[in-house]
C-alpha cells in the first residue's frame, strides 16, 4: 500500500494503492515554477474515494468496490525519501527524483507537522526557505511580520497585542493569578479567569481540595493512567458516580481524542438517558442507548459501570445490567487502545464537545463526578492529581 503526492511534467499528481489497484488523480492546471508563488494543495482519500485540490480547483475519484484502508507501516517522507529505490514503481509516473522548492504548513489528518530542525525523525539537505526571521507562523492571529535589523516585529490586528500578537487586548491588563488562564470575552470587552485544578475564585487565588469534582460546563479533567503499559486492553472497565440535572453532556471519554481514528470508550447523556459509544478500530459502534422510561437528569447520584470484554459491551446503571451487546461479531478489533488518557466533563479549553466527538455528544457536562475506578483497580482515581480547569469542590 502507498499514498504519494508528486510533481509530474508541471502538474500535481496523487497516487494511492490500498492493496488492489493504483488510483491516479492529476490537477487540471500546472503549478508556477517561478519560485515565488505559494500553492495550496489539499489531497487525500476517504475510503477509496480520492480528492486532489490545487488552489481551489478540485479533482475527485468516486468510490468503487474494493479495498478501503491504507495499511502502511513505514515512516512518512516529505520532499524525498532516504533511498529512491524504496519508491514503488507505481507511485510515480517517471523516474523518482527528490523535490526542489519550499514546503510549509503541512497538515496530516488535522494535525500540523512542525517542519523544523528538531521535530522530524530525520532528514538531509534541508535549508531555511524564507531566509529571514519571519516564518509563516511567527506572528499569530493574522499578524504581519516585518524583518528589522535586530530580528522581526509583528504588526497586530486590532484585538491582539504582544510581540507575536499572541495576547488578546482584553487580557492585556488581566488580574488572573499564576494558576489561571485568561479567557478573553470580546463581546463584553472583558475577560474571565479559568482556574487550574485545585484553585478557585474570581482570580483563581484560593486553594481548594476536593474528592467530588463539580463541573460547570466549561470544565474538564484530563487524567493520564500511570498503569496504561500494564493493562490488558481486551478487557477494559470504567465505573463512576455522577449527578446532574441537565439532559445532555459528556461524562467521560477514555481515549486520546486527537483524531477521528483514535480508539475510545465514551459515556454521556442524550435526552436525559445514558449513552455509551465505543470505537475499537476503524468502525464506531452504533451508540448504545438506555431507552427505558428512566431519566439520569434528576439531580440524584447514579452509579454506572461500562465493561468491555473484547467486542462484548456491558453497561450497568445503579447496579442493574441495562445494556449487553456484541458490537462486532467478526472480532476484527478487540482491544481498546485508549493511549492511557481519560477526559471527564469535556476537553481542553477551546475544544468543543460536539466538534471533538463529531456530534456523538452535544455539550460539556454540568454536574458532579466522584468514585472513578479504572479496570479492576483497588483504589479510586485521585482526580485532584490530574490536569484540568474550572473544577469546583462538589462536597
């Protein structure tokens, strides 16, 4: 299998092979080879349906029956490869040669690759393309960069300030303490302070301890499981107590949540009833919904446990088995590779629940959570020792 983007006779080409045949897409227009024009290229595939877009002019190849997963276990190469004879002869039209030119702002599956000296695994014969202290992302928030005698300077749009336009003007005189993030509120020309875990108050200067975590809608806890390397991921388990009077909200998400292919186990509320969703690989299971005439949005404490035994999922609510389902009788994927990361109540500030979960859950959690236990551990998770923001003492 391979996926390759190349220049061929002045045109851009995308070629990929998922195991049965090579698909070839070529742009309608040539690229400018004057060395001064930046081009924007979007290329990729969804299943075996391909697309190639150069500066907004799009070419697609419709899906057809056959293989639809790209199984490559090699490194990812940009601009050339360590040895040209590694290139599959079907991946490029002519003899393979390395790229001459400049590449910037490279995004793979919604994650930007830092094309710097330190971030890549290796490389050779790479120079600085811009040749000045102004890279394309030095000035944040659409600031423009000017080269001066002593480096660079940024001129910032009206709502931003700082040497790199990284600070909102609404936060420039903020009083948030050292355990806080300043969150600009442009509509009211002011700001609020988001308090790190263990701190509270208007300016986050009051220290607190809690055993019951209270979530207020813009809160989250991110817990890193210290025993992840020793877990048997074919047999996962998550249990906790929660209380809320809201009908929608994400309670817990076991998984990295960095891109849509990450495995996860999620618990939340939809229309007041418990909703559990699992992804053990390529295919997200049909959400498991508890549809009895029973609401979890009644302000009482509810105890829930989700058990994953390979592809069999059991969900207990208040010690009653409410759901039991085999989400993949073919047993194609049987392990929950959750990366040792668990989120409670929501995700990092600026990452909306309905966006990160692609609509599986609508809102951040309002309510309280306690007694979180992973797998068959004898001790509860100490939520105080995780990372997070805007968590109040729910005792």
